[in-house]
């Protein structure tokens, strides 16, 4: 099943601040894991303000996203110590 990938303005800003090596790892994870099967490779977040938010772990970085139908919207991208604040 193919998914449509949509970046929020905040996630695009988060990604632009990262160094090139991290960007490459994130891109690879998004293409191979997130777009292939987001439910298999992610975990649903509990007690998060936005309902049905999921996360994908890429080393020390996390990608927070929601799924609605065939649309995957990336909400935030950041280091694990900062992303949930």
C-alpha cells in the first residue's frame, strides 16, 4: 500500500536545522520504513495532546506523525531529549 507523505511547516523547520548526516538517515528511514508500512515500524504515543500520534525511532531522533487513510503527516522531528516537550 502506497502512502502520501505530507510535512507540516514545523517539521520542515525541524529538519532544516539538522546536520546532513542526520538528514540522510531520516530520509532513508522515511522512505524504507514509514512509507512501506507505518503501522509495523512505529509505536502509538500515549498521553500525547494530539490523538492517534505515532513515532518512528531513528537512532537518537524521533519522527512524530499521524496517519489518516493513505496520508502520513509528519508533525515534528527532533532529538529524543527535546521532542516530547
